[in-house]
C-alpha cells in the first residue's frame, strides 16, 4: 500500500486526441470539415482531457469537512476541453473553447463547465499583423503564461505564471483587443484587456491591512499586455495563443522572450493615516525555451525552459494556491501553507523557474510512443517571507 500511495504521487493520465499537435505535424489526422476544395478554409474540432489519480500528503492541520486528514487519495478531472476552430476565409478566423477545470470529489455537482475562449480575428498584413478580440488568452508576460495544455511536459503548468488567474481574469482569459504577428524571426503579441472586477474573484486573496496590500475594489482599469520572442531556428505557429511545452523532438526550437503586464490602480494599500492608496500592478518576465532533436531517426530530444519573473502586487502580497485542493479547511494546527496541497505560489517578489526533460526514442511505451522524464523547480524570494 505504501508503494502504491507514493507511486500515485507521480501518476497523471493524459487522454489527448491526435489533433493536439495538429499545427505541427502534417501526418496528423484532423477532425475537419473543409469549406473549400484545397482545405485552407475549414471548421476543425479538437478535444483534450487530463485526469488525475493522486495521493496527497496534506499540510499540517488540514480538514475535509471538519474531519482532520493527514493524507488522502482521490481522482478528478484536472482539465476537459472541446475546441472549435474556424478559418472562414483567407482573412477571418473564429475560435471557441468550452470545458471545465479542477472537478473533484468536493466540487459543486452539476456545475463547472464554461466558455474559456470566444474570439474573432482578422488578418491585416499577411503573417505580419492580425487583429482580434473577445474572451481570450492572447496576453503577454511569458511563454508559459499561455501554455498549451496538450503539450505540458511537467505534471502541471508553473501556475505562478498565471499571475492574475482567479483575480482579474478567468483562468488567464479576459476580454481583450489584441494584435499579433511574425516579422522575420520576431514573434509578437500586444493587447489591451478589460479585467474582471475584484468583487467576483474566485481565488481567495488576503484582506487589506497595514502590513499587506490587497486587490483594489475600484472599477478595474484596462490592463496592458505584451510578449516578444526571438526564434533562432524553426518558427512556431501563432494561429492560437497557446505555446507548446514540448515538441517531443518534432521541431528544432530555441526562443528568447520578454513580456509585461501592467494595470493601473489594481493594488490597494492602507496608509498610516488610515486612507487607502492605489498603485499600479507591474509584472515583468524574461524566458528561454529549447527543444532540440538529438537523433532524428530515433526521435530523441532535449527540452529545456527557464524563466525569471518580477511581480509587484503591492506591499507583502502573498497568495496561496492548492490545485484541485482535496482539503476544505484547516484547524488550529495549520501552517503558513494553508489547507491540503496549497503553498505560497504568487505574490510580490522575484521568481525563478526551470524544467529539463529528455525524450527517449520510439518503442519505449508503444510502437510510436515516447517517454520524457523531467525535473523542475520553482524558487521564489517573496517580499513578505524571510
């Protein structure tokens, strides 16, 4: 039983349709309805599911519905998505995504699915400029701020890069007007977003005190986003906002990127006088991504990603997060981490993240299956924590 429990810590089951890598493989079959003879205008359907069976060694003092629990084994749906991508003609694109996140034994039954994306886009100058808008993840900051969930290398995305998820956006999506394009080796995206109000935030955030800041309760100001990357080798598709976490040796990629997210009056702080002052939220990042085929015939490859973020969310702001948290509360024995699997994930400070994986050749799992073990770490210097 002990071996089984600790094995479950590392177990994550992906059920992904072949269309997950459709943009990068001409051999992949697509669920597609062509609107013209050559198939350049189409309506394409895609789907993806990620299911977690896990054992969790809980934080001290964790409770599940008033029952103290030290460890727990459960199963849930981490992500379930259905996509519709329509290239109406040479200029107009429509994309919608419907699904749910974090559905477990303690989730509200018969609730949870929603539209995650709904955008329209028009091509203005070939591949150099397209303009779009809607509910979308076309935003800035860093590569893994909009990570394609069908190609995550690690167990999960480094969620601290979703810096305003559950606060000013809906799982990284917000109402946005954006521009994107590729000019030579430069790939860019810029946008103006209209964030959700803090009053409807789903992430539990700290109340404002003299010691720490909190979210502003003013009507939200527009948010400015941008991300620029330089592609040294092959170019990536930018049809959709989501970046690949691993190509499993399909591409030779090396990118260097930098981005920003700025929102005026997004932070509230208490002054000594008792008055509330409002400050600009500043998020800056730079990152590198490498996907390097080692042996094309055997399909072995190396994948590496590293990122540095400076996040300013006001004085001593710290936000704990527990993904699909099995715990529902804590008792008097709680630690600073909070309930269940939570830990200080986001806040004001300096963040460093890196992951490294190696793709073994084909026939490791099945005839064409491949295995990519990885290591990853997140190191943070929070302003509030010594």
